[in-house]
C-alpha cells in the first residue's frame, strides 16, 4: 500500500493509475476504522473500481468549537494494518497544514439540504464537510467515491454538491453496518462506557418502531415522532436531540407518505452524540376494493 501525505505525491500516483486505465474508487474517512468504513471499499469495488484510495483526515472545519475535534479517536497504525489487509492501493494521510495552509479561507456553502436536522444543530458542519470533500476530489480525482448511508444527510449534501458544481465523479452509497444489537458502527462508539453502550441500541430501536408504525399504515408524523421518542427514552440516560420523519432528498417533512421516507435521529448518551437513520421504500398502493 502506498502511503502519501502531500497533494503532489498523491496526484502523481493517481495520475499514473489513471494513465494505466485503472478505475479509481475513493473513500474519504476520519480514521479509527471499523467494518462500516471497510464495507465501503467493497462498495467501491463492486461499482467497478480497481484502484482504491482511502483518505484519513480528521477535518477541523467540520467540528464546532464545543465539539470533539481534539479527542476524536485516532489509531493510525491499526488503520494502516486494516487497509493493507483489504488490499487498498493508496492511503492519503495529510496533516492539517497540507489541507489548510495558512491563508486558506475559501469554503463551499452547502445547499439547502444541509440546513435542517444535523445542519441546524451543528452550524457550519456541512460547509466543512463539503469543502474538504471537494478538495479531496480535486486531489485524488476519483472516477467514483463511496459514502455510507449512516450519514444520510451527508450523502444528500455531497450528492447535491456534485450535481450543483458539476464535479466529474460518480457517487455510490453503502448500507449502514451495525453491531449485532442494531447499534450503527461509528468511531464515536469508542467514547461509550459499558453502561452507556448498553443503552445505545435504543436509537435504532426507536427508528425501527417508527418504521413499523408507518408500514402498518400510520401517517401522522407527530404521533410517529412521539412513539419513537417513547421507545428511545424507555430507559433513563438517553437524551433525544431529534427523531424525525423526513423526505430523504430534501430532509424536510414529507409531503407524501407514498414516497420514500427517512426516519432520522440523534441522541446523546453521557457525552456521546449518536446519529442513525432508516430509509423506508415507497409503500405499495393498496388494492381498491370493489363495492
Ligand atoms: P467517518 O470516518 O465517520 O467520516 O466516515 C467515513 C465514511 O464511512 C462516511 O461515508 C460514513 O458515512 C461511512 N460510515 C461510517 N460509519 C458507517 C457504518 N456504520 N456503515 C456504513 N458506512 C459508515
């Protein structure tokens, strides 16, 4: 596995791969890798990539001043071992000074899809994400890039950016990889104490309860939200930030229950903030009965 830390050497290797007619698949990450990240390597390969580039960069611009940038978990040596074992071709590991040299002030303004839910709670977060992802796209120039649906609003923001700014990359999205009890894998799960870890599946359980209610025919967004809230907070220690039913493209309230829907939630357990979501497909139109 090639490991680079500068833009010039990264471009040199990806240009050579392109010249050799390889299809470059790119997976941007913040490291502390788990099976969710690794599944995206397979997603990229499945989509046709045969030269896999992974970046690890804890992007300061997507963290708010009171957030966990400093304590975000890092384990470069272990990450390298995992990526080697998954036959990754190139690992780009830039320091902050390479991505944001002094004087760098230009940023991407993420579209309106970045405003609700996560965007409302984390001002500037999606602008930071869009900025770093666009920079990484310009550095790596991948044919395709893989993102996880676990961060559903991030997928929508990147998708919108790629279309709005004519970025020549194909996006592919991977399903959320979960622990056996349903908790979505996340580098931040490392923050949870044993007691907090035991509470954590409540978020996924609450989303499942909402999804089941919709599949049984519920159409009242407020009562679905109440049900999800009740399930999430069955045991004390889970603080709901939001549990919402939204349109998966716009992230605002769905106008129509017969289209795809997204149940998205964020909770805080102790000092750890967890997010998750479930997408539900269009409901079959019920057969009309003859009178
Ligand atoms: P992160 O390192 O948290 O920035 O995540 C890097 C990429 O991995 C993003 O596209 C995430 O959506 C994706 N990802 C993180 N956790 C999971 C998971 N549990 N299942 C699938 N993809 C994930």
